[in-house]
């Protein structure tokens, strides 16, 4: 978010943020004219779903290209280029690497567009070194296997959390009552390994809960073989002000939970004991 809220405006790039659960509003904004429509679906951290095909149609009509951040879904679960996007980006640090031990980024799409970025990157830095490139390439060999487990476990965990009295809201597109469930079913093969939920309480309760988790690493990342959890307030969205987080619909008591490949019964037991301690 900081790139769009602070950095791009500093380069005199006009940015208009849209509420991603309102497709009509997005279409209206796109029709006013723009060069790039940048989307992320499911979104970080509240897993909102954007209809990729619909937004690509609106962008094409306005002569804009579409860039889709596919990090949360992974290429196993979703392929935005097949739905009309021009470029797809991934934080390869996450599911592609899969082991939280290398950082990198990946861009895929139309050759002439990728070439432009490749040349810019060549001169401006951000080239991947051989060691992380090797770890990411090796991690990708097990991507499908990991995602199969992570999709299944995340759904079970989301369903469990939804029925718990100390959890006020669960955000996971695989849940039938998720507002984006129908679109997610259309455009995704699986709903991914990341979910988020808010506790029925304040940030102090979140801190207490996280301390009680025994099988989970508290970290800002996601997409690893090991389950990772953290409050967006002090991890992924720490750079934003409270007002900006409010604007993006990020509750104070939100916890992002990235499911690993551990036995799901163990993870459920761990959540149960941590919630019971509140
Ligand atoms: C959806 C999404 N895209 C991009 C990034 C940026 O990743 P990196 O730090 O590997 O550049 C993140 C990191 O959290 C992310 O969650």
C-alpha cells in the first residue's frame, strides 16, 4: 500500500485507490481513463476477491494494461493471464520459495512488457543473486504438493474459527458466506493457504493470543511450509497510520494466519488451546 499511497505520488504518478469489493466503482474509475490497473486478489490481509475477468474487460476498453499481484493465490490456484491480465507479479519470497529462506520477486506476462521491466531492473538494481534464485527454483518443485495441503488445511481452519465464540470474523474466500466466494469459485482452483480473522476483543487480546500459540512462528511473511501468524497492525501494514489501516478496512484485532504443511489436527489443537486461554 505504501507504494501507492506515498512512493508513486512522489514520482508524480497519479494514483486513485478503489474499494476492491465494489466492482461498479472500479469500472467507473477505470472508464475515466488510466494507463495501468493494478490489482491484487485475494487481497492482503482481508482476502477480498476481485473479478479479474471483469476488471480486465473494463481496462481493455479504457486502453489500460492490467497488472495482477498473484502472491496470495499462487499459480497453482489462479492464473490471471488466462483471465485477461497483461502482467502477473509474485513475491517469490512467499509460496514459490515456500521455506521462508530466500527473498525474490517474479514477473510474468507479455514478452514486450516483461522486456521493459527486465531492462529497467538491469540498470536500476534488484537483480536476484544465484543463491536465492536456486532456493526459489528448488522450492517451486514442491509448489503443487504444498498448495494441495495448504488449501485443504486453511479451509478446515477457517471453518473451525468461524464457529468459535471468541472469534468475531473470519476472512477466507473458501467460506460460503465470504462475499467473494462465488467469484473465487469461478476463477480459482483452490482458495489458498492464507486466512485472517479478528478476535472478539482489542489489540491486547491479540498479543495475548499470539503468545499462546505453540506451533506457529510469529512473522510478517506468508506462504511457508511452517505456519506463520502475525497482526497486520505491527507486521505487513506497520508502515501505515491507524487512519490508513482503517481506510483499508483492517481491524485492530486482525490476525493473519498463513497455514503451513503441518498436520492440520495439530494446528487446530494449538488454536483451541490458545483461544481457551483468553
Ligand atoms: C501480496 C504481496 N505482494 C507483494 C509483497 C512484497 O513481497 P516482497 O517483500 O517479497 O517484495 C507481499 C509481501 O508481504 C505481499 O504480501
